[in-house]
């Protein structure tokens, strides 16, 4: 099983071919962001969806309820990665100053992307490799651990949009994958001002001897950022 799918409750030894077959059945929505190969997305729970190319060439998790992040397009790589039409570098700001985020991006509408334009994204991050999950340092009076927050793209990573993240946990919600009947967590990190929702694999946590994230814990590791472009009208919201 793909490690990214493990973060949303699929077992590492799960039947990937059976999952592909299930997603090829009638139903779901056409994934409008793919200008080339047709793709399909199927809702699971609480805004978590699976995106699949109809030819079965790739299965990817997406999260459609991520917090809004305003930014400016720094660069665009216009070629498909699985079902995603492009990778975008976006300059954003948070309480610590400017940051550059690199993400696999898509939109529910077919539209042009231009360097230098302002936009609103709803990003989420899916863990590839966890370095730490647990207490770190001394907490601040409001209970949020102190320390530098990290969001650094990994330009040489095999999967585009891979970044190193490090930040404390704001909140944790549990959900059940309706296809596997396994539990997984939606973890909100104290990153990008409004927060960034990330997903981690319970199986990877077990192998590393780490517990399920709790508010106040610190999470760090490499994650793949996936972001949906929202309507430009959201800029004034």
C-alpha cells in the first residue's frame, strides 16, 4: 500500500488492486483539475477524499476542508504528477515572516495559473517519513510549545511537493475510513497562522515507537503538500 494512503486509514498490506477496482466503479466525481488523463475523486469522510486516474495509474489522498492560505505564485511546473496537473511554489506569510511552500495543486475548475498572481489555497500534508511525534521543549503560557516552526521544500525529493515540516499540534480529530473501517487522525499543526492539517500513518507511528499525536506534542518529518485552489473571490472574504 502507498505510504500516503496509510495516513488515511488503509493498511500497509491492504489490497491495492482491489481498491483501484472499487474506485473504477460508477460513482464519484470527475476530477476537474486534470487537463490530460481523466481522473476521479471519491469522498471518504470529513472532507478526506481519494483521487484516482481512471487508468488506475495512481491513487492519492486529498483533503478538501483545509484552512485558507493566501499567497502569491512564485513558480509553476506545468506537467502532471499522477492526477495533479502541476506543482506550484507559493510565497506565503505567517507570524514568523515569509515562507515558500511547494505543493501539488489542483482546482475544481479548469483555469490558467500564472506566475506572480495572488490566490487562495486550501493545503493539507500527508506524511512520508516521521522524525518526531511527542513532547518537545518548554510550553508557552497558552500551552503551545515554543520553538521554530519549519516548512522547507525538499527540491531533490522523489515526489514533487515534498517538504520538511516541524510544528506543535493544535488539535486532533479522529475519523474512520469507510472502506477499510480503520481509524486515522486529522492533526492540525500550529503553522501558516490559520493552521495546517496533516495526516500521519498509525502504522509508521507504531513501527517508530511513537504515540498518536496529542495537542501540545511536536510533529516533524517529511510530508507531501497537496493544495486545492479556491475561488479568487475568497480573497475578499
